[in-house]
């Protein structure tokens, strides 16, 4: 047994250190299975002090490390590059405090996203960020990637709901970043940390904002003969001054995959695209806005516009949307789920071109889109065991990224850069931009041990 393994076991216990190859295999990738790296070890801490002690040992021995939650990420951000060690936070899963008066909660990073909302819903509150993986993803992971979800159009992304963080820095020190009720004093280190993809340290205690549930909610489904018509409808709704809680788009391939799966919800399989539009707020405003939205859908040629008649029907529609990627998983052995962003007004021209790209490379593609903010999720279905197909997927992804950047978009809306999009960073940033970001990272992690090899192509970690 090596010295560092012995030291780690002394901190967290023998049973909380995995080193055998068959146990480590489970942690070789996140939900983007195209990128695989076997870690040297996986450590399960239970307290902030455990995390601090583990980090100090790994730093002393010059071993790179990465924090991991549920492993639902889609950028390879939680894999152990350079023979690193995974610090698995799933057992730090307690809701530590709920402060009803100040509308906040304090949680550990391993708390599952949906469980926080379930814990506060009986008192009329929720945690607003709602990624499609919210049944399994952790709040710590949401912090790392600045995750969003369907309702981010109205309510914002993760960083808009984080009030404070307890963080173990890459040298093992424990510090607190606080927004003091929403207003940062001095530098907004919470804003800097959220979305840093685990490269600035490890959050071990998270203070989140809770918001009240709306008085009224109305969910509409509209289907269209063309993707372009659905896309124009999205722009027209926002241009009319209406900000729905969510506007989601699914194409025909996605709809059919859902309806052929256990998630079938009665979606129109003959539609080229459908919109799932949710309005919430005061009852009178929801009624007025829904009438205007229905009018705009019909003006753009919607085949049908229906309104969920009950909470059960609404939940069924959202279950279909949030299980779309699970349904698509039946088509091929592997999925490449991207999340490039394009200006909302460019959707009618960008989406047809994305389909043409997939056709040129002989790939099956489906699209699930946070349409309200132009966050595309072009999903390429393929078999990772076929090297030729793998090369075609890579080439298609490059063209999709170049297209989105060319029309004024960017590389990622919520999945992060990780290892998957690192090769595209130069499409958006100059060498000077990247070096400036790297200097910020170096302030936190001068030894380049905390999740190395991710996001920034200007500095590569050494291989052990």
C-alpha cells in the first residue's frame, strides 16, 4: 500500500477509499461516455474536514484530483485526467438548514437537485434551477457547471440562486464566500466560483435562495409542420414582451423516440416540431398571456394548440420533456449531446443547417432545445465502437460549433467546456483572453492539481 493511500484511509476510513480496477471502472466517465479516464482512486469524504484533509494529502504528494457528484455531466468535466484521484461527494447529501423567514436553505454538495424542492414545496417554495437531470444531478454539480434548465428563461441559472459557499481551496484551506443576502461585498467570489468547473476548489456547504411557488401555472403544447415555424413563434412570443417561465422545443425524432418508449405521453408524432410553453404568475396575467401566446402560435401556422387541463397532465408533459434523452438512448449505443447557443432570432436559419450537417456526415440527429434562450441540444446518435462513425461525430460537432459562433452564439449554455469543448475555445477567445483566464485560475491553484486539463487549452497538466 502506498503512503498516500494509507494517509487517505486514516482520514476517511478504509471502506471509503476505492483502489481496485473493477471498482474504479464505474468512475471512468461521466454521462458523456465518449471521454474515458480511469482514476487512480476514488475517495468518499463525509465532512468538510475530510475534504480538506484529503486535498492536503493529495497536494503533498503532487496528485491531481477532481470533485464529482452524480456523474451526470455532459462535458467530461468530472473525469480524472492525468491519472488523478476522484473526490466523490455523493455521501455529503444533507439539507443542513431551511430558513423560512429569509427564504434560504443550506445544503451539502451531494444533495440531489429535486430533493431540495420536494423538501420545501409543502411550504410553498422551490429551488428554481431545474436541469433535465434534476432527478439525479447534485447541487454541487450544478454549482460547478452553472447549470440551468427549462425554467432558466424566467428565473435565471444556478448562479442567480446561490448566496454563499463554504469552499476547500486546492491547498486544503477552508474559506467562505458570501453574497450577504444577495449583495456581494468586495469581489463577488461566489459569482467567480459558480461555473468554474471544479478548477478553483471544492464547495462543501452551499447557501441557496428559495423562491415562492407561483399562484397560477398554465402549460401549453403547440405543434408545427416545420422547425422554422416553431422557431419564429419563439421569437414572436419574446418580442411581444411575454417572458414565459419556459419555452422548450422538441423535433420529430425526439417526439417519436419518446412516444416509442416508456415515457410516452400522447405527443403528436406527425409534427415536425412542438413547443412546450409554460406561463406562471398571477392568475389574471397568466390568462391574458396565454391568450396572446395561443394567438401567436396560430399566426405562425400551429397545427394544434392545447392547454394542460390538470396538474397530472402538466406533469406528464414535463416528464416527457425531461426524459427525452433517456428515450433517445434507445436509438443507438451512444449519444453526443451538445449545448451550443445561438441568438434566439437565428433559430429559423441555424436549425435547418444543423440537420444538413448531420445528413452530410450520415448521422442520426435529434434536437431538444431551451428555445427561449437559444440553448440548442443537438443530439447525435451513434455507436462509439465504430471508429469511422466516431470521427464523423467529431467532425459534425466541429461544424455545429463553428456555425453557432459564426451567427453570434457560443459554445455552451449549461454543460460546460470540460474536456469535450476545449478544442473549440479558440473560436470564441483569443490567446490573450485565454491566458487572462488562466492567470485567474493560477491564483486559486498554482500547482495545477485541481481538475487539471479542463476548459483552458493554454495550459496542459503534466502526466504522472
